[in-house]
C-alpha cells in the first residue's frame, strides 16, 4: 500500500507553460457583459492574494469581442449620419438640411421607445438594421420638405406651403413607406434558428420606418412652418443646374425613343446576369469571416495513454510556435492554449490558437490557419485536424453527407467507401465520420459450461476484472479532517498487459482458485458507438470543411463523385448540414420575395387605382438586380443566400419609392392639362433632386458598413477595418449597387416605359391604365386614356 495521487486525467498549458484552465460560460439569455465584469473583479482580487510565481491570464473574453463589434456598428451609425448630413447640407443648404436631419434623432428616439416596449434589446443585428434604415430615415422628410420649399418659392406663405406641400405628396410618401414595410414584413415569419437570428432586421426596419413616417408627416411640416424660408434667387440657379440640364437632355432622348430605351435596359440586365453566371463566385450561405481562434484537434487511437497524447500535443505546440513571429517584426497570434484529456478522454487533445482583435490584426487568421495545416500534416500516431470556430447560427461543415439505412456494418462500409471516394476532392479538409469515433473493446467471453462446472458466477469474474483494471474502493483513511479513499487494483504495468490479467486467479465454490484464462477468452471487437437516427432510420454522417474555395463549389465536386457510388438496396444518401440550411433558406426567401412583391403591388393598386402603373413601377425591382450583380462582380463576392437575399428583398421595397413619387407627379401634371411628354419631363426634373437625395443618403448611410472604414469616436481615430463589416458587407453592397443602378434607370427607363405603354393603350384602345377622378371634367385631348 502506498499514498499516491489519483491518476492524471488532463493537462493544460498556456504558451508552453503548465496552467490550470477555467472556462466560464453564461446561461442562455443572460447578458455576458456584466458576467465578464464580475469575473475580472474576482481575477483582480485573486492577483493581489496570489503567491509569487503564480499568474492569472485572461486568454479569451467574448464580451470584449461583442463590445468591439457593437462599437464598430455605433461608429458606422455616427459616420453614416455625418455623411448623410453633409450631403443634405451640400444640396439643400444649412436651414433645409437641418430641418430634414432633425428626422434622424427624432425617429431614432421614437424607435428606441417602441423597441424597448416590444422587449427588443440592442444587439448586433438590431444595430445593423439601424444602419440599413439610417439613410431611409430622411427619405420621407426630404420629399416633404423639398415640396414645401417649392411651394414657398411659388409665393405661398410658410404655413400654407407646409400644408399644401405636405398634402400634395402625402399619399405617395405613405405608399412608399408602406411598400418598404411590406417588403420587410414576410421576413418576420422566417422559421428555424436562422429566422431567430435574422428576425431583428424586419422588426427594427419596420419600427424605424414607421417612426420616420410619423416624424416626416407631423413634425417636419410644423418645423418648416416655423423656420423655413424661401431660397434666394442665387440659390435657385446654383448647385446642380448643369446636372439637371444634362439629365433633361438624356430624358428627352429616352422619351423620343422609349422602346429602344426599354430594350437597352432589359438587355443590360440580361448581359449582366449572363456575365455573373459565367464569372461569378457562386453561392454561399453565410459570409466567411476571419476567425478569432483556430482549434487543432488531436485524436490518438482509442486507449492511448494520456501521457502519450500529451507528447503529441506538445509536438503540435512546438510546431505552431515556430509560426508566431512574422518576418516583419510582429506576432501573428496572441496565445497557444493546450488542453489534453478533452471530455475526459485520454486520447483526445485540443491546441487552440488565439488571434488579436480583428481591428488590431496585421495578418489574416486564415493565412496562419493554412500554414498550420502544412506544418502538422505529418504528425505521426494521431488524426490531427485544424478547424475554425464558426460564427453564425449554422455550425455544421460545408459538406455533410448522411447515409440512411439499418445495418450498422453496411453503414460502416458505405461510410468508408464515401471517405475514400471524396478524400482527394480539391480544397476538402477535415474529413470525418460518425463511425470514426467508435471505440474498440476487449471483451471477455466466458465458457459457460466450464464456469458452471466450477461454480464460478459471471458476476465474480466481472468484479475481478473491474478491480484489476479500474480498482475497487475497499475503505477510507482519515487523517486529521481529511478523508482518503483506499482502493485496491493491479499495478499500472500489470493492468496494461493482457497476459498479466489472464493470470489472475478467481475463487471457486470448492474454495480453490483457477486462472481466469481457463474460464473463457478475451476477444477484440469494435464497440457500438452512438446510434443516430433521422426520422426513425439509422444514419451515419460524413462531414468535411472547405478551405480556399466556396463550400457550395466543393460540395458540387463531392456530389459528382458520389453520383457514381453504387448503394445496396434500402440505403440512400442525403446531403445535409450547410446544404440543407441553404436549401431551406433559399426556399423561404423565394417565397418571401414573391409575397413582398405581391404586397407591394396591392399597395400600389390602392394608391393608383389601377394595375398597369404598379406593374410599370415594379420594373424598378427587376432593374435593381443589374446593380446587385455588378456589385458582386466588382468586389468578387459570392451571392449570399442570407445576406444578399435579404438585401434584394429590402431593395424591392426601397427602389419602388422613387418611381412612385415620379409617376404620381407625372399623372398629377397630366390631370392639370399637361401633355404626356411634357408631364414626364417636368416630373423628372422637378423630382430629380429629392430622388437623387433619397438614394444618396441611403447609400452613404451604408458606405461605412460596406467598406469597413469609419471614424472611431471612442479613440478619435480613423478605423480602416471592421469585424462587423465582414459579416454585413455583402448585404450592404447589394443594397448600395442595386439602389444606385435602380435610381439611374428609374429616372430614365420608368418614364420611357410609361410613355411607351400609354401610347400603345391610346393606339389599341386597351383598358386598365389609370383614369383620374376628374378625367370626365378634362378636355378630351388632355384626358388620360384607358388601356
């Protein structure tokens, strides 16, 4: 008997030095920031009491990462606000821009009150939604204030101008806001974990846009009636006069040849679509982000002694350490944290590489990750994989293939065949299977006739083997106030040798003892791992990650190879994981887009009391795709099912707004007796500035998020990269390019399409175009014809 420690079940190191790692996790729904603050306070107290040579290091603090991302988003909001105000100041003058800009803080304040009442707290998605809506906040105010100033320049007093100017555009403004709200509304019903993650975008956007409508319709006219004054003569001729004249010439040419203009526009859409289908980067579910940490997973054979596993981990640590110093004189990563004996299993270990915050990072973590793969590729005696910590709601690999069937042996064989078939697919890494983790077992099979004749029970044999290998507690030893277990078992060297175990002697009923080897035999068998079922069918999953190429492209190569695989009857392959989520998201967003378009058309039909004009307006949604695809091609970005898809749906509600204001005023001028071409030209020129301003403010509000460049109001420096931008930039660029192209095409193509269809209606006597309420009182030559 000897006094000893329990068998060691784990090792932990920080940058090669022995350590004790404590991981603290928050409960679901709790706020991580105050928890982190309390932990830091405890650490500060522990440091003061710690003996010499003991240090406490905080290696990972997710509250800081969240805080940095929130700070990025806040900086983007403030930077976007400044850019929006600068544009308003440039085009509208100080007094007008100040009146319009007042809509931003007032709308934000009202939105925060409503969001708080709805129980929605600020998070990353809510903050991005505020950025998305930032430029839209002033759209309604711009249109209303511009119209009020136009009435003042015509000689009306401030109060009368405020009343008439607001009344003239009230319904178009309400309709334009309603269409944007309608576009976001279907996203409220997004199912699943992705829906839980993304639902804050429609919630926040709807609240913010509704608040901005209230401010623009109620507050802005009141402020104008008190503070507005008509522009001086020099102001009327200054500024964008040359641009307006250039636009008027382009519009005149387009209206003289409306059919050619429309054909060119849709030809451009077809050309861009074909170009993207051939040169585009493909499709992704969520954007790939540079990880904050990389895990090197080490899996030695089952039964490997933990000390041997620790030696493998130390080898990996030493090799990774050689990558720390960059030739340019800085560290490429912060810490290396090793954990051996993961999940209580002695053959498992993890070496975690922690990187600086994204804003302070001088090299891409993915580049370091690729270097790590190269230097550990020949680690002997273990399966070593390099994996990043994924962000977002989907955590499964880019490639997940499930084999469905009943017989576990056949499932194992099919799983092995699949791995052999696809292991050489380019850019496929970390290939693994559920069946890889099955433990081999050493099973004692008793000779039942023999043990029955000798009077030895199977329970006796079982207890002997348990005592020999794992030990049995036979008592307790008390020393002062401490109690220690007394355990009996074979020495380490003997319990790891099967021959020593076979020499154990087991008592019989006759009082004799016989060697256990005479009572049966040991057999090596594959153990039964966890049995997974999908819809009550047994299933084995083979998963892998993609490196250096989109997961969808790698999966395409995998599917081509597995198409030649011959499966036994009753067995099938199912592609799951990221592909499954991608298919679900695509199906939902397609339905959401269709429903959004239907809702928008219904609102426009109520606004214009016809179907033809709403269909003309809806062409702007189609034409906005030109900008979306151009943006993806320019920045070499894949089409994000989630981010770009939501961006396109958002565009559907935004781009129609300018067309609504443009065609509504065109029709008002026709009712007043203006000719078709004259009404279209005057409406375009009159609404040019508010149309350009609303588009520009929305675009500039998103520029900091799209580029990652913003002013850091905490450090008072210019930030040139942003972790939040990695996540949202594809959606931001989709809206920016889509809105930019849609606005340019709206100002030219929509009037041309309106004129073309109007003439066709007049020629063929078709019914369905708008017929104003006072048409019967107008002169026949000036009345709008039905078609």
